C-alpha cells in the first residue's frame, strides 16, 4: 500500500483496524437456519478486506464466532481467516460472544486449555493498546462482566498507552431500538463505566446486534459492526424485525491522533462507476493546497440563471 495522502487538516491515521463481527459458522459448512450460507458470506468479506488494501494493524472479530460452539466450526473459521491475516501481516483478535462456547473456542482457535475461563487479552499494536473483554456468560445469551474481569481491566488501564486504548467486546454498552436485543443486553454497565471513565480508552468495538450502530458510553464512542452471516432488516417495525441475507458488512477503523473514524464497508457485488485512481491522487499530491482547490473544488461557471 502506498503512503497515505494528506490533503486535509487532519494528520494521517496511525493505525487501521479491520472490525468484523458475528460470522456464526457451523460444523461441516452447514447453512445457518438452513438458509444462510455463512461460509460464503465470510469468504466474500475476507475478499473485500484484501481488496481494501488497508494495511491493518489487526483484524478484530467481535464474537459469535461459531453459532453452536462446535469444535469443527472454530477450526473452519481459523482455516478461513488466518491465511488472510498472514497475507496482510497482522494478528487476529478473537472475541467471545453469546453463541460461543469458551472451552471449544480456547482449544480450537487459541490453542489453550479448554476451560470456562473468560477469553481476554491485551495487544500492543505499535503503541495502540487493544483489550479484548469476554461479555459471554456460559449457558446464557445476555452479557455481563464479573468483578474479577472488571478489576483486571482497571489494572490494565492504570497506565496510558502512547496511542490510547480500544476495547473489543461482543455485547455493546448501548441501547437498541429492537426489544429482543435489550433483553439480551450487557448487564452492570454502570460498573464498566466507572472503570473506563477518565482513562485513555478512545473507543469500544462491539457486535451482537447484526446491524451497524453507533453511540457513546461513559463519554467513549461505541461502534457496532454489522454481521457477516446475516443482518437485521431494520426497515421493518422494531417488533417484527428479523434476519435477512443482505447488507453484510465490516468496518475500517482509522485511528488518527485527534479522532477515530469507523467506515462501514458493504460486502456486495456491484458495478462501480468512474473512480479516482492512484495516478489522480499522485497528481493531486504534487499541487499546492490552493491549486488542489482550484482544480477539484471550484464549480464550473454555468452562467447566470
């Protein structure tokens, strides 16, 4: 990937994170609910990640990695994603979701002992700290963080990181306008807010909702990535909403010194019209800011009305 072009007032991104969520893979490549080809949509997502040429610091997958927690589903997920991560030269951060089973996830994705211990971790991505939390509860679909995990998080955040911290979790600390998700929300959010308020946490990455959503929590921006398996048809009334085989997406997270942006990248097969090429960007880079405005910003004179 070429060096980033800086044509505006913001410094270039120091890090790019690929944020993926909710693949819901099944053993033997089975279709989810007998209708959603989740391996196919995951493959299309991975192709789109390659095509984006984003040079990511990490790929973060925020939970519901397997739909039923089957060992073969985790093996198939690992076989699909890891070659892409190796090709891009970045780690994969696996986050546990409510559909996951901790023992199988730990054994078949992380090569760890198959226990019920929470799946957590800390990554130093060239000065950007990424912390994975485990909001899953064995035997339940709603989310929570126990005192031990909150104390562990508090200890991790005691010293700030050079580029700040991102948290990755499955259940977002946000309300949903869909009643079914509020039943399955993250519990004890006030306690989590007390831990992160006033720290260097700059953003929270989450999943669970199967639709893209954004909000703030304890003054921290929260971004929910849509699912790769299926998405919620939020064009329907909130009490009728259900899954559709459309609008699958992932997000590109650009970490700038002064802000973080979250770009929803649709995974679609669609013709693309005229586009701006690398040659165009190079030509713009050789101009002064005033010349760029003259060439690209000024509207043509269409005469008086």
